[in-house]
């Protein structure tokens, strides 16, 4: 907790740093990081799935180019899953790869999407159809940033923790069934990340075991696309996608 104010303790900020965030994240978070940089620039994109697009990808690349970013410089992805995905794909592509630091600010990104190396953008309402595997240099998770997260988005991200409990570590489910997710969110985040870490280290490119992380996502992504990647949140669609697989016909 509080690592947002100590980013310079963990990464080299004595270079050009592009802080990519969205208009749903408090601007004070980006400024907190910028104040720790020698040459920090803030680029704000629109909140929501529509920012995972070729046009936003181009916009970000052009901004990096205009400020003369080199392979020695870096991107800080400060926000939720959308910011992490598009920033990661930009980092993977610009000059064939520059450092990206993930600072997730939502339960969804802190629990799941900030690690694992999947980065992508959408095309014609098809989710994550353009992307690659590109791991962040560092992931800094500050649960204090969740204090400004709307309740719906807080619950939305917890779905990924439930998924982790169902597919790999049942002890995570105990935190939901017998505990309080709001007061035990640090433990939920930690245990969920251990699940993803264990799976990805065994199957980085999703040839076998890693496919279990897609539980609920096959139907969930389809539901997101039907609703134009806008009306329902990712976690809500994943939850709907898991339900048919959990029915006990006996």
C-alpha cells in the first residue's frame, strides 16, 4: 500500500516516461507519478473498451514519436484493464519494444490483467483480436487506489478472483463465502495473482494449461461483443459465461 508514491524506488524514472491513463482515473494519480519523473508526460485516453482501437493505438504511438521516445525510455500504464492492454500493445510495438510498467488501479487489473503478458486491442467489436504476448518490466499494485473505484467496478473485478478460486485454488472462495471481500481485498488480490503466476509460468503462450484462465471468457467475450463492448463490464460478462458451466444437473 502506498507504492504509488514510491514508484521511483522500484523503477528507473531518470528517462522519458509516458504515463498513459484514462479520464476515469483520478488525475492526481498520474500527477503523483509524473512528479517523480525527470521527463514525464501524461496522455489521457477515453475510459472504456472503445479506447482499445487502432485509432487510439496510432494516437499513442504518434505521441511517443513526437516526444522523441527511444528504446531506453518507458511507458507507465496507470489504470484498469483497457489502459493496461492498449499501453502494453503500444509498448510491444513501438520501436519493436520498450519497457512498460503496469500500475493497475482497478480490482480487475490488480487481480488479473496486469500480469501474464497478454496485450491487445479490439477490431470491429471483436475483443482482443489484435495483440501479442509482452510482459511488463514491473507491476506495482497499490490497493489504496481502489478507494476511488465505483462499487460496480469493484465487484466487476472480483469475478476474476472467483474464477481463480474455481479453477485452481479453492481457498480463495473461502474468502468470499466466510470473509469480507472489501476488508480482505489485499489477500484476494495476492492469492489470485499467485494462481495466474503459477499457470503462466507453466504455459506462457497458452498452448495447454493456460487455457483454464479463459473459464467463463469464451461466452463472456461473445456477450461483450453482442452488447457492442460497452453496456456490460468484462467481469459481469465473465460471470454470466461461467454460470452455465457450474450448473449441477444432479
